[in-house]
C-alpha cells in the first residue's frame, strides 16, 4: 500500500492497515512502527471549503495547538499533495483506546474539553490559520443561515420545515457573555477514544476555531450527536446532560452564563439539522475530480457509511424528533439556572 511520499523504512513503518471507513472527511491508515504507532489521516475533502494546501496547513495547526491540552494526538508529519495523495495528509500519534461509552465516559469527555478550553489564547496576530471571528456568536448564526438555504431543497416534511424556521427565528441576537476558547467544533462522542487509564482523547481536530466553548458542550451531548456514531448510540436524559455541563464547569474554572450555554446548545443543534438538509441535497452529486474544497459526494465513502448517514439525517429531520429535542430546553434551562 503505497501512500507516503517517503520510503516507509525511513519512517520506521513495519506494517500498514486500512482502518474502517467511519467518517465523511477522512480515510485512516494505521501505521505500525518500532516505537509509537502513527495514524495517517488522508482527507476525502475539506469540510471548511479550503484548498488542498490550506486544508493541510489548517489541520496541522489544529493538531499542534490542541496537543498542549494533553487530550489529543500529537502531530508527527505533514504529507504534501502528490499523485498518490491528491489531498495530502497528516501523520499523527495513534491512540490505543476504545470508543467512548455514554453516559459512563461523560466526565472524562468533560475533562478533556475543559483542558482544551483552558488553553491560553494566542495573540490575534498568531491565531491564523485557525479562524477567530470578532463576533463568534454572529458568525455561527451566519453559518446556520447559509446552511438553512438547503432546507427548501431537501424535500422536508412541512412540519419539520416550519419547526426549524421557528427555531431559527428564536435564536438570540446577542449573548450575556462570550468566553472565548480554542474549541473543536466537532466534539461528538464518536470522536473520542478512552484509554485504559480512563483518559479521554479527542482524535478529530480539523474544524478547530477560536470560539464559544458551549458549542463543544452541545456537540458532545445533543441527541443528534450521542446517536450519531455508527457503532454506539445512547440517548441521554436531562439529569445526565446537566451533570455533564456541571462537571465541565468545575474543570474549566471560569464562569459561563447558563443562557449563553443554552443558546450555544440550540445553535449547535440547528447547525446539525441544517447540515443534514445540506448533506441530503449534495450527497448524490458526483465526486469532485479536482479534489478541491468541500465535497459530500457519496462516491467518497463506503456504502454502509452513506446508508448510516442517510438514516441519521432523515431521523433527525423528523418533526417528532425535532419537537422532542425542542421540548427538553426549558427543563435543562431550569436545572442549569439553579
């Protein structure tokens, strides 16, 4: 399996094995080495719509900066684009661990996220290529609004369309506080591995930004996240979700207004719903043969993965599911406020 732009022997690689296709953004190859194993992350696309080289530069920055938290893999090498790897790739340290299990691993996930969110913020001049919008909340609202344009193309149930439109209108214009951190923006439980010591490791970091930590908390505990993974799905109850938020707050050590956390939760949910509509509309398109930017074509992923995503997207866009999640918010608000 020739995928590297250097002889495998020079990198100490003894064996290479293709890992299961479980994500829409990367292929993964496990690289057995004489000392620490590596994983090759080979992009199928850029979820941020970046060019090939900008995507590699951005992902490398995400891994390099997040590694200081002690809860992410370490960046080992960047593989430039080549004939064999049109989008290049990253080599990162392999993590020996099992998939996260909920609710038992929620405290470990909360601690991992708090460690990431506690990292010192670099100066504004040092933050690129990772985005650091001046108005993190306003930028999130704009992203959701852009994705919401796909709702009318996704053949939704009228009830679902109306529910989502009302939820979009209900998003606040401003928040009580905007504590800024380096965040993953892709912290669903399927992106965590748990080591033998109970240490949670966040293994997917291509979407990092400097933004509001409430987005990560939401992504780790929303129904649309905890039931997303292809192998392990759990529906959390309100008390488990509230305990997760409180555990994170204890480890984070800085005050975040409950209203801000709840607004971030609703926004992350709407981001996920509008993404589902976008994916439903775009996944039947042919693969981009130029291998540039964003590409949700089903041709890039295994049939079993595409079937799974199609099922999840349709489920999350069901009006009954939308109402059920919507109706959780008042109860969670009351718990967090007290």
